[in-house]
C-alpha cells in the first residue's frame, strides 16, 4: 500500500497532516486528517474557580475566543444554576453577533473568495487575497477591512475586549451598555447589515452567475450525505447563542433534539488507533464507521449544517436569502459541501440583522446586568454555535466552585470524520489507478478542507516553518517514491 | 523612525509564550520611538498592528524539525516564502499580511526582522517556558535592544540560512 502525505500546517512540522493511503492497484483506499491537539486542558483548569474559567478559555484559541468565552460563561451560569437577567442575555448575544461577522468575513474574503473570484484554475501566485484585491479593487478591499474592524470595535465597546474578553461572570456580565456606546453601535450595526448584503451580492454576481463555478459547487466531488446539527430557537430558527440542539437526518427529518445538560446522552466520541483525534457521532445510532448516507451515525456542524438543521432564519433579510439559497441548490437539506461558503454569508447577514434588533431594543441599556448566584455550585454545561460548529463546555466543581473536571467538544472536532471523508472523495477523484497524482490535487484538497474553516490549532499565531503543502507518495516499504510540494 | 517590537505567543501554552516574555523584558528599556506590544494574533490583525511603523521586530516561537529547543533563528520575510495563505488555516500569513498592507497603501514597515525561538513543547497547557527556552530569553532581549540601538553586541541568534539541517 502506498501512502500519500499532505502537510498543510507550517507551524508545527509533523502535525496537521493529511495521509492518503493508496492500495496496490493504485486506487485511494483511505484518507485521514490529523490535527494537532492541545493537551492538558483538564489538568490546567483543575483547581481553578469556575468564574475564572471563562476568562482563561479565550486564551486557548485566538481564532474563536468569543465562542469559548460564551460557552464557558453559560456553563458557569449552569454550575450555579442561575438564570441571568434578560438584558445580560441580550448583551452577550449582541457581542457574539459581532464576533460571528468578524470571523466569517475573514474566512470568506481572505481564504474562500480567491478560489471563486479568481477561479480554482488561476495561477497559484494570483489565487490569494492579493489577487482578489487586484480583481475587485482597492476600495472594496479597504471597505472589507473597515467593516471587519467595526465588528471588532463593537465587541470592545460592548464587552470591553475582543480577543481576551473577561466580561462574562456567573449570573451575567460585568458591565452595562452606556447610552453613548449604544448610539455608536446603532450606526455601526446598520453599516454591517449593508456590508452583509454587499457580500451576498458579490457572491451572486461573481460565483452564482458563473456557470463553471455553479457546476463545481453542484458537482458530485464536493458532496457528502450525513446528518446535520445546529442550535435552534423555539420556532426552529437558527440561533447562535441559545436554544436546543437539533439534529436532522439526511432527508431533513428531525431525529434528535436535546438541551445542554443532555448532550452526553446523544453525542459520543470514537477513537481510531492510528490517531489521537476523536470522531464524534450520534450515540443512539452507535458508531458505524466513516460512511455517508441515510442511517449514518455521523453528523456535520458548520454553517450549511446549521441551516439544514433549522427551518429558517429569525430575521427577514436572512430568511429571504435562506430561501433563495435552498431554492437554487435544489432544496433542503443540501449535501453540497461548497454551499457552506454561501451559508456562511447568509449567517453574516443574520448576525448583522440580529445585532441591529438587539441594539435597538429599549432594554439594552438596562443597568441590571447580573444576579448574584446563591446556590451551591455543582456541575454545568454551556452550548453555543461557534462559527465552525456546535461548541460544548462541561465543568464539574466542588461545593466551593473549584473545577474538578472538564470536558470540551469544540467546533471543528464535530467535523473530523466529515473532513477526512471529503478529502478521501477528492483524492479518489484526482488520483487515478496507477498512482498518478494530478496537479490539481493540492488545491482541490485545500478547497475541501478549507470549506470547513477548520481550526487546526488552538495556538493562535503562526510563524511559518517549512513546507506548507507537501504530498509524499510512499510504497508499501515506506520509501518515498515522489514528493510534490510548494 | 518609528519602531514596533511585537511579541507573539500564547502564555498558557508553554514555550509558545516566549515572544511575549521577551517583549516584556524589553518594555521600559527602549526610548519613545520604540513601541513594545504583545499579541496573540495573526494575519489581518497583525497587518493592522504593524500599520504606521517604519521598522518591526517580531518575536515568536517556532518548531523546526531536528533543532534544539532554545535555538534562536533570525529571519527576514523573504525567508518565509511559503503558500500565500496556509500558514494559519483561518488567516493569511505574515508575508501576505505585509504585501496586502502595502497593496492597500497602508504604512507598512520597510524593515521587518523576526526572531524565532525553537520551542520544546507548545501543545501542553501550562504557564511559562521550559528551561531550555527560558534560558535564552534575557540574552535575546539584550541582542534585540543592541540591534535596535545600532550598538554591536553579542549575537545568540543565527540566520536561518545558516541552519544546519538546511532548507526552510
């Protein structure tokens, strides 16, 4: 058996590797993605007061600090069994909408758009954010960055900080929103709605009206049929901050619905001997392998899965885009993986509209932002939708609120099996019997895992090391026969 | 000339925090033309932080195969000719960030020097660096201070091109 290794991570040599196994006939037998995982989280938070945990967890991930802050904050409320004041919920949600816009916009413009605006076949040197700027113009480039900065500034104004928030405490948040800050955010929120609409229009003009791109999106290579997971409100509309977790099957039928504290009854994690990675699956169905199709125990959690798992969006403009999207792609649920990019933009519009609703809520400047917990702490679970999937934080404490145990299921982890399967399908399509590796392999594999916006390492910065993308073809004896890299 | 010293890293991930610790050693030792900042950021955020400076010194952790922990490499952006976006999976890399800033007509530093310290463990949640990395922090801070003041001083860093095991 041959083994093809693709190493997409530069910072951690030897980690974050894609291995493609080729059998003696030269066909792809399997593909796995390995992601570097942080160790020792349980031990690190052991002995820490639960109220400090929400201030520590944003430091484990600079890509989605707000998501960890929210999940840990909600878990701490649950540990103290406290229902936070309505305005505290609204402020947290407001903050979180700005985070979603910030994260999704960076992914779309810096990482996803170059493949579509310049085309997947464009020369490598142009198919990046610089080429994108050349194509769409400096003004649009500047405006994207300005809007991204605004979403950052909203987080700072509402929650004090964007990267390392210290604002959630058991029972609510540490400060109320002043009238001056509210007025400032009002203007910004309106701009963010326009920005979201502009982004969808750009997607429409550049991607959807180009038959070649539409064919790529609707083709069989980027298709995967699984169950879908997402948080929904009482009307089954998408919600990022609160609600129940709903899972629909491959036909769109609701099969599971659970509240935060019940997650262990429904989600289990499978471990393979070759990897330290965990592969979550639906417990009721039992692990039935890396298979897709009706009956699979696998689910995906990401923008498109969230939209698949819900009945619609809770805001009017996003709802219209939601309907248009599913109509264009042939109905719901949609199994075409690249549609995640479109779904991500529908979510940006929802986040912006929701932000506008919240900032115009008369109660938003109410000073009553916290209730003091009065019960003995024990155990609590907090679930939010992170930009890259359902995020679960679970803590156990002693009677003084000191953490004794912790369990996290992070956004990308939900999709571990799905990412490996997507890469396998792409590889099967591009590596033909005989073992010839096509030139398009690297970029197509990149497109396959990029659509998940995976959080490979919770380490937040990234000083490049060596090869960013290397394919090694090995024979059964482990000798390297060929090596492609860039 | 306005200079920024930027310590990058995560202070709860062991050796990953080395850039932040070295920046802290330099804080207070430099004159008013030198800003000292620390961050846990990459890509687009980095571009915004570097905007407005003529010169930048970035300190970070690195993991190269076969190197001893505590080895300090000195890099220029040209040493990091890599994929234009995969350095971090969710963001653009430093080279692209600098190029993008220039394209957008931001005031990006003309000179960028990166000091990268080989880490031993950057995946275990832990505060503080391991001894091999801890040991080089003070001498590295001195080297950077000397470099910025234009004073000859003892170098502990080696240029990436001199790396014994070859390419990067």
